[in-house]
C-alpha cells in the first residue's frame, strides 16, 4: 500500500461525514455530525468555514440554487450557508427520537437520498428515504441498520448502497426516471479485518471507492466482479466517507472521525477527525445537485 492521503483540514471533528463537492464554487461541503457543524473548505485559500446548527447533521448536498439541502437529526432542511440559516422541510422520523439521519447523496436526477440510524446502533430500526425536488418524500428501504454510502453507475441503471452492519455493498436495478429500485443483490462483502464499509463514491471509469471505518484506508473496487483494485492509506483509523473534487475532479477528499478513540489511540493518530486528500490519475464524477443540473 504505497499511496497515502495527506491532511488538508486539521479540524479534529468528532465525526466528519457527508462530503459534497460544489463544482461551481470549487469548494467542499462536509459535516461534523456529533460536533453539530456544517463546514465549507476552500482549497484555493485552504480555509475552512463553519456554521453551528445545534443538532446532528448527517449529510449536505448542493441545491441547484446554490443553497444546501441537509439531512439532519430532525429531518431535511434548506440551508443558506453564507447567512448561517436553515429552514425545515420535512421530518419523517419525528416520532422516532432515537434515530438520526446519517449519510446521503443526490442521484443523477437530482433527488436527495438519505438514510437514518439508531443512536444505540440497534439494527433494523432505520430507513432510507428519497426527497424529490418538490419536497415530497418516500421510503425506499426499511429494516436498515446504519444507512451509509450511496452511488449510481455511469449508465444510470444501477444504484449501489451500504448498510454498514451487514458488511456488504448492495446493488439495485435503478430507474432514473421514476427513482424506483429493485432486484437487490450483494456485490462486495467486507472481511472482519478490513474495518466496516462506510461512505462511498464512484469514478469516471465506473469503479467505486469505499471508506473503511476502523480500517485506516479507502479502497477502489470493480463493482462488476467484486475485485479490490486499489487502496489509499489514511493516517486515521475511522475513515468515514470520500468524494471527488478539484477543478479536474482528480482529487479524492476523505473525511474521518475521532470520537470513541482513547487518549493512547489519539497519540497514534493526532489528526483524526480531519479531512484528507490525495491527487489521483483517475478522474472522479461530479456531485449531483438537488433538483437536477
């Protein structure tokens, strides 16, 4: 494993997650779930802006209006990052206070898919939702453990999905017009010593990149045959998610966490909770915007 990501934001976030690249502003949005913050990193100036939202944000995506849509502890919100304000859209789990939103991402048609998890990590208590551009909401999956990584293939025919406790990456037949998913099957299974599969993205060659929580790395996989074809070492054990960015989409940005680490562990990984990056030869795919391009 010769490739290693380097530190770009030494934020020491408790639980960095949910990165999304804004290709108009050339900035990276990401969240610190347990720190209750939404961040915006500017690679050109190497500055990281922060707004505190007073609840646990699971993921943010860019709205076609240049605002943000966030999936947070109490549902979906429209966020004006520059003004530091947010407005509630819908809370599908108002009656499930033990749950919060976790990871999420927009599909190629501009729908925001985001899933939940139980605070006590009890399995089968969570859901995967889909928010349409008119703010109507539907349940796509139930009996979820910890809803995590999402990606769609280049032909817009397949959706990839990670429910972390299963240690598996699932594939679904996907209809880009209706947003329907069907025919679930397992394409990758993580071994016990690899950490747990967390966030995910896809590159311009159709290969998927998966963050290894408690695994110190991000791996690249061929979803057609389940073969691991590359690995990026990360100097933090709790690797949570990744997304492609940069003007040429050849920079992989990687979020990490530091919560649940002992003092001894933090001595070994002092930059845990930071955002890391690596410049690659392969080009990524842009983060889809809510409401379409």
